[in-house]
C-alpha cells in the first residue's frame, strides 16, 4: 500500500509539473506575440470626436420634447 501511495504522489507531482510548465510556456508565448504585434501593427491614434453643431442640439431637444410628451400622454391615459 505504501508503494502505491508513493507512486500516486510521484504521478501527481509529474502531472502538476507538466501543467505548470505548459501554463508558464503559454504565458511567455502570449507575451511574445503581444510584443511582436505591437511592434509591427501599432494602434492607430484615436481621433477626437468633433463637437455637435447647434442644429443637432436643437434636433435633440425636439426629440426629447416629443418623447416627454408621449410618456406624459401614456401615463395620463393609463390612470
């Protein structure tokens, strides 16, 4: 029985070592791939959005007023 336990512990340590080695190798490879991709394919600069014009603000206000009116009518009818 003692021989079976030592054999089981040995097998467990070997298995855990293989999994640890694979995960460590995976982390190293992902880091290498990330650095290669960033070197050859840099991210494009983010272009800031242009400010909204006055007509767009007026349209948004009209849409908000229409939605508010529709909600008010719905609530009034529902009571």
